[in-house]
């Protein structure tokens, strides 16, 4: 997504479960893009990555401290509440339902 859907020079801070693996994958495929990109693990997953360098720990960066680093986990939990309904929808209905669900969630 980062390499194909965003403008050149896009440098997001990525907080991901397996940040060490994502960084390695990115460096192997697109080193120029991923070299200076900050990719870290959320605090929930840091204990699972005992062999990873501490540079992947999101709690080590001041600029990330005010962010909700568990937002993805929380939203995935919320999506599970509608998973059964979405499973039986056609692709078009699925996409419409997801757009409406996300829009209403974002309005809160």
C-alpha cells in the first residue's frame, strides 16, 4: 500500500504488530523508501519480540507517546462484532457496509 497508493516521498510512522519483519521486508523490496521510515511495534506486542532490537519499541519515541498505539487492535475487536454479517454479503454490499460502519465509527 505504501509503495503503490501514496505519493512519492510519503514517510508515515507505522505502528505494526511485527514491525521487525515489516522493516526487513520493506528494506529487501524497496530500500530507498523504507530506509528512513519509522516502523515500531505497539506496546501490546513488544513483549512477544524478545529478540528484536529496542529501536522497534514504540514507547521509546517521544513523538509517538501521545498516539493511541492500540487503535488497530481496538478497531479489529470492533469489527469482530459485525464479522458474521459481513461474511454472507456480496463484495459490493460488503464494501458499502464497511464504508458506512467506518464512517459512523469515525463520527463518534
